[in-house]
C-alpha cells in the first residue's frame, strides 16, 4: 500500500468516527506581506511563533484527536522558512490545504507539491480592483501567474475570492472564467469581527462599508446562479446546502445553522492557543487540549458557541453544516474529490 492509500484509509477511518473534531484551521504565522483592505492582520503582526518541532508535536496531537483535515493559514504561511517541512509533515496524515495571497506560491512551488490544495486569493478579474483590495500594486498579475504555474505543474490549486459588495456583480463571470480553465473555486464571504469577547483570540477585520453586502437581492440571485452553475461545472467547491443557507440568511436574516465550533472544528493561533473560532478567547493550548477536550468546562463553552450568531465567515458555516459523519462523506465526495486525488497522485 502506497503512502497515499495509507493516508486515504486513515482519513476515511477518522471521518467515520463520530464526535470528533474533523477540521482545524491553524494560523501558523502572524507575518504578512500584503495590506488587504478588509483585513487587519497586517496591522497587528507578531514575529513570535511556534517552532517547527512544536508544530509537528501539535499535528501529532490533532491526529490523535481524530482531525482529518487541516488548513494552514496566517498571515501568509508561506513566509515561514520551514513551510516545506511543515506541509510535508501535515500532508502525511491530513487533507492539507494552504492559503497564499498570490505573492509566494510561485517561489515555493516545491514546498507546495505535498499539499492537497493550494488556495490563492484573487478577488477580481480587474487588476486595478484586485490590487486596490490587496493594497499592493502588481498583486493581481503575480497571483494569476502563480495559479497558472501551479496548475501547469499539476499542483491542485484553487482560486479563492472573498464575495463582498465590492465584487458581488462580477462573481458569476469570475466563476465562469476560472471554471472554463479547469481551475477550482473555493469561496469566502466577507464578514467582519463584531466580537463581544474582549479576550478574543485575534482580530481579522473591522467593518468596512465598501465590502459590506448591502444588495441582498443580488446576493440571493448569486446563490441561485452558483447552484445552477454547479450542474455544469464540477470544480465549484461549495455545496448546495451552504448556498441555500447563505441565500436564506440574505432573504430572511435568519440563520438555519447552529455554530458547531469546538465540536466539528476549531482554530489554533501562531502561539498554539486553541479557540472554537478567532472571535472568542482561547480555551486551551494545543499541547494540553487532549486533557480538557471532554471536560465539563469545554461542554459549557460549546453551548455558548452553539448560540453565537456573531459572524458569517463561510469556513465556520461550512464546518457547522457539514462536519459530521455524513458531512465528511460529502466533503470527501464533493469538496476535494479525495479518493481520486490520492489514487491519481500515488499511482505507479
């Protein structure tokens, strides 16, 4: 059995085990080289971060907890000098996705060969609009070149636009453009931190009127358009359930899901602190998490999360709706087509 099949088998076992955290987003650095308008990570950078060995130890703990999928983000995770070693280690056991703002992927191509998915942030087909959002001239050109290079090299790369009022009316054309090129799309939805928790893990973004979705009808129409486009294009990496939930939110203002942070998923920051999401305070360190995971205190915190309605971050919605045994099967089948990916990559 090749490494790919072993990994696929291990993930399958974990995905079919109930009451486990399946997904983790690890913000492995607070360093960033862009100045994105809808984000303030770059305004609150920190040079302190866990060592390579500490991250490996943390990954071992996640595997024991039953996690099957990990997203490495930041800041920009590719700014870490040890990123190749981290991706290589993570990808042995987890479905591993890594984010890039489009600036580093082409330079780190060898490091990315072990990732299952590289998500590159592009927000518009208009270079000027994209560069404005990223706060760096030439960012669009760099990102497009990176996507094309990775795609050509056979690295599983996706384009990740953040849907906002700023680009709402071009998302359909944007989706068609990349779908026709055979490049998958993995969407984010503009949200901002409205935290009521003074000790929140860290801040991602403040309210920005340019990005706040005010045209609710257009957002509803976009959800319908993407549902229809998914019949034609298999590389639109968002499920109908998510689109229906978002559509309903913009139609009625009602959430059809409860947050399942600290149940299906959690996040880890650059110092190894764990929270259900970045909007709330740390509940543990990754290194003592197994001791407290099943505690009464953690159960009480889970109840607080399940009633929380503070955000519309799409990744948190996704794993609240899909992070269960049936949901994991959907993720495997529909979101990354894992079995094919593993078999294809590791066939002799």
